[in-house]
C-alpha cells in the first residue's frame, strides 16, 4: 500500500474498500476522484451520508429501510394490506418496486437460513412474519432459486400454517431464447407450463 | 455429431514450452520414455472440456514452472475441432499467472467453460482409475457420476444441491435442540435432489449395461453393473423425506447422514466368472474398466445431436495382452471415434501402423512418424 497519502486519506480508502464491488485499487481511485472534485462530490456525499446516518431507520413492521417508521410502504393506505411479499434483503424489495407489478406490502427476512453460516430462524425476521401473516389472505415468497432460498421457502411455508403461501414462478425469462437456457431452467419451465 | 481434434498447440503447459501437433482427425498413439510428457499432452486435451482435467488439477497448477519459479506461468491450449460444419477454433488457459480460473474461448470469443461441451466431449481412462474396484466407494461414486453427467449435465446440479442440503442438515442436527421445521425443509430439498440424482444414475446404469451386453463377442470381460446402497431409485420424494426424518436421532449421534442416495456404490461383477470385480486379477479389473469406458464412449456417440466423444487412454495398451490390444484398436475403429493412446514402447502399437498416426514424444518435443 502506498504510504505517501496521509492517515486521513488512508482511512477514507480503507473504508471505501469495504463497500461491495470495490477492492483496494478501485477504492483508491474512488478516493482520488472524491478528493479532486471536493465541491461537486466529496462535500455533498459527506452531507448525504450524515443525513442518511441520522434519518434512515429499519421499519419495525417489515424490516425495510426508510426515513420513517413504519415505512412509506407499510403506512400507504392505497396498498393492499391483505398481501405480503417476502424477500431476502431490501435490494430485492427495490427490484420488485422497480418492476411495479405488485401493490401489496413486504416483509424483509434479512437473510436466508444457512446452518453452515450459523444463520438459523432466530437470526431472521420470522416471528414478525408469522404474526403478520395471521391477518392476510396470501403470503408470496420471492426468494432466490438456490438451495438456501428453497429451504427457507419450505421452512416459511411450514411455519405459516393456515395462510395460503405462493412462490414466484420459475422459467423462461422475458425476451429469452430457449436454446440459450440451462437444462434446469428449461425443465422447470416445462413443469410449470400453463394453458396458452 | 462428428467431433475430432484436428490440431493442437500447447504453450507453457506442464513440461511443454511450445508444442504443436496436427492429427487431421486421426487416432493418434504417443510413445516415448517415462516423463517425456505423454500424459501431459492428454491432460492438455482434457482441458478442452469443463472441469479440472484428467489429473483433477486446478488451472493455476498446470502452467510450466522452471526450477526456482514459485508458481506456474500463464498457459494456453488451443485446438481446432473438426465437426459436421467445418472446424471450430477452441482455446483455454490461464491469462495471467495469478488468475484464479482459466478462461475459455470459442472462435476467439470468451465463453463460459460449459459451452465447450457443445463442441467436444471426452472419455478417458488413466492408470489412477486402475484401482477403481479396490478404492473406497466415494471414488467409485465420483467416477460413476462423471459417466452420468457426461450425458446429463443437470445431474451435476442435483448432486451439488443434495450435498449442500445434506451438509446443512448435518449442521442443524449438531445443534443442542435442532429445529424440526428447519430439518423438514432441508430433508425435503435432499429428497427432491436425491430422487433426481438416483434416477439419473439408474438410467445411465441401464444404458451402459445395454452397451456392454451388446458387445458379447469381444475379448473384453463383461461386467454386470448394479448400484448398491439404500434409498436409491424408485423412491418418491415424500417417502425419502420421511426416511430422512426417521433417521434424525441416529444421524445426530453419528454426526453425519448415514443413509441416502449419497451412499450408493457402483458394483461390478465379472459376468462369466460370476465374481465381484475386486476379487478378479489386476489384468481382468483393468479390462473390465476399459470395457466400461468403451461402453460409455459408444453410448455418448449414439446421441447424434451432441458431439462424439474423443477417447483418451493413458498407459492402457501396456496392460493388455496382444489379442486384447488388437481388439481394442478394432473396437476404436468400429466405434468410428478418434482416440489418443500412450505407451512407453512403439512396438505396443505395431497393430496400428498405417491405421493411426504415431507420434514420438521426447523432452517436450512431438515428432510425428511418416506413415
């Protein structure tokens, strides 16, 4: 590591390097850009960070991030409170919101069950979901198609008992060409076919 | 679908600085002293399919290394593969010595390694596999699973998913008070992948047995194949889930999952002698394995939509008597497949003269013989 920069700059680089997608090399470039464009980038970023740190909280109902609690989605009277969509992390919630195909409420688990990573049901927002699910007509599981994702879905379906539980469909991507798909996806799509 | 290796160039691969070979798609025998680089050449070819090659070596380990160099160099294997629609240019290698995985190119375009299977498939037999019937069940299972997913790539996904769910279950069982609902979920995953896994194995077994039985007039001993072990094919996922649930106490005490499709073993019985392969002579064992590998090559070549397999036989000729050696060469010709064979002595391949390309391998140099 270059020792030429002062401790303040080194600290900035070290913190930037902890961000997902940034390694030490790209963190140094990012730090340099920030420092060179102090007025346009560094100062506004510092303000935005301070503001976010002060105001953003985790919604105690659904686990999403917002500046108020309950969050905007949980307190929006126009959204269907009879539907809960369960996601692994807030990133998935944002993706679903971008798609604009869903007008119910959410529940952010905060991870997936993984015994090997030491993450059991108590480490996830499961009890809150069980409590909320008692008063809705459907819980939609929007979890990844991995072993952990599917195990978690199975676990939740079991725990939710009487509430109807559905899962997002798996198969052909929109605009997808069949001959480029992997065998597993094709098999899944074939099983999940429906009347045309 | 036709698939033959027509030419090959190695750069900084194992003992090779730079070497090239043009086969025009012919079966090729490589001869030369021990340590000359015959197996290295087969290994280079084996990197033209996904995975770690026939020695199971990670890509960063196969680069050429001179005395004093701490790690292998960046390496490359490039080849022209002849198919029904002309030649395809395929390349693989480590782009930098510190790269973690090899890259693959088809016609100059970077692609995921899995795409190689659209162009060439391989079947190989190495001296390490000679001990197949004597080694543990885990090695035999791995060997057999490779035969399965050569024709059914999705099998690898099922095996990996089963394995992951099983390790998760073992970890949950190790807790002081295991969560029964969590175990239900994991056991359901294991059952679903496990049934798919067992079914694929059973289908492969059937196909291989049919190939072996169809070759009753050859001088190779025929094996009767079976899969032992509990909870195999024929189970429904729900049944399997229930069996896993019943075994919780036992498995928790043992610290692992004692029964399941992951415990299945390939059993081979010498049909004529009616004796388990492990009790046969060393020579017979080798011939049984060779026949199994030829059956696999034949089975794969029947699927006309997929590329034919190229057969790599390392040090196989030396272990066969003359009649079986001649029969092996006839068999390869009858299958219409390209093979690469190695041996220390040119005389082993006397029968192949005029029918195949001979290449002398010496200190990283490849010298084709004139016909």
